[in-house]
């Protein structure tokens, strides 16, 4: 027995309301009929050709991704470009497609990443929403379970997130305890981390100049990669869906880091 797509959407939006998404983002049901009956769901970080083929082989009715496949305005849907081909392929196989992106970053990813690091005394790194009850936003600040050298903190991040390598800006012998973590692309979080007096920012997609400039301002950086940190979306959402809709068959997409370092 399945549920209607719109009922699955309600469960997803209980966790991560679309109102928390950035204005530039594209989240929610991006393809399909919300009245469709859903019995099988595939969870993935990105929607690639291979992921769509996996969905077809598994016979799923719905794909849930973190990064939106349909992002910029689409003026036509044809087989002449890769986005059009993917949309057509999913539509031809009756697959609904839902993306939970910056709304999940705020209401889901930030605390999940902090949980992985066992951070205590948490605060929001970059506040995007505030009322009389709560402050919400991107990333979390907190304290590691113990004081570590920057080198050992980097090893801890590798171990916790199952990453082969990280890029570190800063003095490897420096002791760190108060850290910030912001999965995804963290360039825009650097100034927030500096103002919050954290010793290291754990994030992804930090380029040469931003890394150097951060260190000059007293902030070390552990760049664990965009994929390296955000891949936690898949097991997190798998567990959430299994708990909230136990009658549903939930599958994890097989997806590896999209590049190799040789």
C-alpha cells in the first residue's frame, strides 16, 4: 500500500518547511503529479543520468534529492539538452521528483552535521530566520568533545564523515575546540565564523585566496568537500522516511564523489 505524493510532501515539509528556503532556490515538487500514488522512493544527493537509470531499474515512483536538478528557468523541455533529456526520461516513466535544498540546509543538515561531530553548546552560524521563539539558519557553531590539534581535528572530520582526504588551511599544531560546520559551499560563511570567534570552519568549496585570507584573519579551515559533508543527506532522509512512512520502500541511490584526486 502506498501514499499519495502530496502526503509524502507533507512529511518532508514537516521536517524542512519550504518557507526556510532561500529566495533564489528551487525546492519542492519539481516534476510530477502530487496525486500520484507512491510506493517506492529513491533518495539521492544529485539527480544524474545514472541515478535516473537506478530509479527506473528499481521501479520507484518518486525521487527525493538535495540539490535541485531543475534550477534555472526552463523555457523548453526537449531532448536537445541534458536537463531536458532527464526531465523527459523521468516523466516517461511516471517518476515524481522532489528537491529539499536550502530549506533542509537550515532545518535538517546543520544539526545533522553537528550531531556527527558531537558538538555541544550549539549556536546558529548564519541566522536567516528569527522570531521570539527561535533562531534558525545555515551551519552550527559548537565545541568539540575535546581539544584537538588542527591536524587531529582534520583526522576526526575524515573519520566521522567517511572521507579519504581533506584540505586544511592553518597551522596544523594549533589547538582547536570551538568550531563551526557548514556543509556544502562555505565561502559565504567565513566572515560569520570570524565574527563568532571560532577557531576552525569545517565546510567545502574553499578556494586558494579565501583560504589564505581566512587564516590571516585568525580562522583555520578544514575543507572536507561539498560532497564529503552533504552526502549525509541520503542516510538522514532514508531513516526519516522509514520512520515516518514505514509502509514505503525507501532506497539509497548509489553515488560516489563526482571527481578523483590523482
